[in-house]
């Protein structure tokens, strides 16, 4: 069981990195949809005109989380970072004017944020399991 759990952190880590890095092409190039989304958020946060730095900052954080999560020695830090970033994304989808379905596609972006959050939580739970069971990770 221990070996299986450890091995399952690999697909979870690769899913996190793949999903986060996929969306970087939109954030970093200033895609119309990404600009729209971050304009809504920056206006809602009363930081009008700061859509671009906000978007690029989030993109940069996601790249760091993606790198950390695929390196076994830093996987737990990457998972924790991804969990935090996705917690913010989920929060903003739920409480801001952005809503769960800003692109009218059935909430695909929100669902993927939840899936990344669950994958990161899984990695952290496996780490916790090994730490409490074996006194190490």
C-alpha cells in the first residue's frame, strides 16, 4: 500500500503541472479571455488598471508551483503552493462577479481548479500519512 500511494503522487503531480502550465500560454501572452478574467478580478479588488501585473504574478506563481511539484524532493512544497493558488482561484470564482462559469462553457475553468486542488490535497495527505506512520516522508 505504501508503494502504491507513493507512486500515485506522480500522476497527481504531473496533472497539477500539466494543467497549470497549459493555462500559462493564455496568461503570459495576454489572451483576450485571460485579460477579461483578470480585469474583472482587478476591478472587483479595486486595483483598476493592474490586470496585467496581477495576471503575470499569478502566472509566475503557477510556474513555480509546477516546477516544484514535479521534483520529488520539493513535491510537498509544490503541492502546498498549488493548493494555496487554487484555493484563491476557487474563492474568487465563488465570491467575485467572475462566477463559476465566466466563459459559459459549463464552468470548465472552475472544475479544473477544483481538480488541481484535490490533486494537491492528495499529495499532501500522502505526505502526512507517511510522516505519521513512519516518522518520515
